[in-house]
């Protein structure tokens, strides 16, 4: 069962690294990042509730996680900010439809460093992306322990 | 002599930075100001030539450090028109407000009493009062905001009652820039015998503040928002009140005698300065205020007002832009929203162009709730900003609209 997005299946994190390395100005980069946000799986409106909210100082993120029959996780994310949606899509390219072990093994820091977007997931950054990644990893850990 | 912004800029080394290879346009001055070379020099000199613990009187360097720090305290006193016993070193405004909330609050509040704050307060002037109200059984009342971002002070008559013991209000709003009429507020509070605490964090860098003239009971500000270092701030308090209220933190520096049964407190201002103070920070702040007092402050104010007027004019011509807090009594802050865009996206895309602004709720969530908005984009000006900086902001914003 997939959550109707190419992110994490036909669009992989390698694709993202390749594409972003191709651009040399910020305008192209951010046009692409904003475009990526449009590929996010549709987030269920009914689940825009407090328990699914990841707060940031500057923007907020909604996160819903479903466990598939094969043990992989389907990730649903939304945000009120376009660039945060794009960053979430970049995360999903790496973590969506992956097993808990694959999720925990993935080096998010190195990934964001490679695409020169590390500042967006620094712990002090208030956009909620870092907290979202932590929540996904936490969920993966719980699944692994279960 | 006419105000020369280019000459002023050469005193601030950070302004020469080139984020992403672009000239820095630093418009996040309400978060922190840049530091002039004299401040950097004073801190370096302290660590090179004066470093020692203070108030021990044990040796030569100790005396040098003590003298330098107390000289800085005298500078703060002169900056505020206070006396040196009334100037207490804190970590910053937040620390100072926690001190007052705790020490004044525990001294004067009891069940049923009220603390009056305003809608536009920073969390630092809300949460400490909530805490002390929980402990004492007092409650918080709030001065409402008008649509132009000014306080509805005409409602004070109803809000101030015989139960109001403390009024705690910002001199200027960090999120909107609105300057509040503290003198009028003090006058009304006096009539019912309430104490007035002023959060001056966003005021002192913009215009001269005279605590005697304001006649407030407490006044707090941070070093780093007035061209000084981080980690140092000031609480001014009227001497008789500082004598009357209990200490906040306890330990070294602030005691006179200690036995295992009881302790007595050191004299003012040391009674409120537990532990080794931030000596380098205090000296750096002294240098910053000395520097500021040497400037033609009227000229700085006029320059800042010109920057704000220029920005406001741009804003009115910008399709879909809404100024949040649109009034005539402001420090150099332009807070805004652009229809159909999220502040966070605007901030990120300005940053890519070397333009530093702040986005979000600015630690004023109740204010944002009252305005019905999640946050704003805030451009906050300092005297070293130029009209070209303002133009760069709007050129940057126009460029962004192609994306969003």
C-alpha cells in the first residue's frame, strides 16, 4: 500500500541530490524545492488535529504516519509554508515507504549537508522540519521495539 | 555636523559580511543589534588586561576589574538617570523581568490581587507574571489592543482597580514597534497605588529614556539590543523598593553574613547579584552606552524615522501588503504580511538574497492571536541602516513574488 506519491519510490533521495547539484543559483533551487512540495501525498484534512501538529516558531507541520501490511511506513505531511512543504518532500524522498530499520539507518544530516540545506534542519531552526524528522524516527523506533 | 551613515557603518565590522556572496542587509535589529568596534575592543581589553574576579579586594587585578565593572554601572545609571545602587546586572530583560515578578510579586501579591499587562507583551513579560500569579492566587488582566496596533489606554479607568497591584507593560512593542505612553500609564497607576514595571528592551536603542521622568518603579533592558554584548542586561528599580523586596537568587556576592541557620543580605545593588557577575558583559555594555550617549541621538532618531517612513511608503505601494501595527507612534519597525504568502517563505527567500529579517510570532503569541494572524515578517531598523537597505528589502520582496 502506498500513499499515492512518487516520493520515496520513483523519486529517491539520490534523485534529489542529483537534481539540486545541477542548479547553481538560489532561484532555481528554491523553485525546485517549492515544486517538490506539490508532490506530497494529500494530507487527510480530518487529521489536522493537535496531536498531529509539529510546532515551530515560524511555521508548523502536520504529520500522520500509517503502517503498511509489509511493515513499511507511509508518511503524510503538510505545512502552512511552501518551502517547508518542499523540505518535507525532500525528507519523504528518503523515508517514505521505508521500513523502520531503513528509516533509522538513514543519515538525514549527511543528506541535507549534501544538498546544502543543513541550516533548515538545525535544532534551533523553528520551521518544524527537524522535529518532524525526530517524530518519524521515534515512530520507527517504536515499531522496531514492538 | 550632518548625520553621516557611511561613517557610522565603518564602526560596525559585522556589516561588511557577505552572506552567500551578497552584501549584508541586516534588518533584524529588534532581535539583536550589531556591535561597534569600541564594544568589541572593551571586551577584548578586559580579557587581555583586566581579567579577575570582582569585589574581593584581594589584589591589584581584582581592583582593576572591580573598578571597570563599577564604572560601567555608573554609565548605566547616567544612561537611565538613576543612581548606581539602583542598577542591577542581570542576564538580560527576561532575567530582569523574572527577578521583578518573583521578588516584587511575592512581596505585594496575594489571592484576589491583579497584575495588569498588555496585549502586545513579549512572552518574557507574560509568563513570569503567570507563574507568580499561580503561586500567590493573583490573576492577570490585559489592556486590549486597537486595530492600529496601539493600546486602548482609554480603558485603563476600568482596568485599574483597587485590586491592581502591579502594571507591567513594554515601552515599545518588539513585534509591531508601537511606543506605549508609559508616563500616562504611570500617572494612572499611581492613583490606585500600583507599581509599574517597564520592559524597555525595544526602547533604549531608539530614544533616550529617563526613569525619573517616567517615574516608573522598575525598568528592564538587554545589552545586546542596544549595541552591547549578549548575556548582560539591566534592571533598574527605585531604591526604597529594592530595599523592601526579597532577593531573587541567593549564593555568593549577594550576602553579608551566612551561618547555617540564617543569612543577611549585602547592600544594594549586590543584594540582587548572586554569583560572579558577567564582568566582561557589563564592561562591554558600559562601552556600548558610552558610545551611544556620544552620538547625536536626535540625528539618529531622525534617520531611523526617515528609514521607517521610506519603508512605509514602499509598503503602501506594494500590492497585497498589509502593515501590521500601522500607527504614527513607532520605533523603526515595519511588521507586515503579503496576501497569499507565508512569512516563513518570505524570510527564507529574503535570506537567500542576503537580507536578514525575522518571521514568525516574535514570542508574542497572544498578540498574534488577538490580531488573528499566525505571525508577520518584521524588518527592524537601526541607525546604521540606509535608505538603500530599505530599497533592497523591497526589491527582494518583488523578486520573491515570482515564486510564491
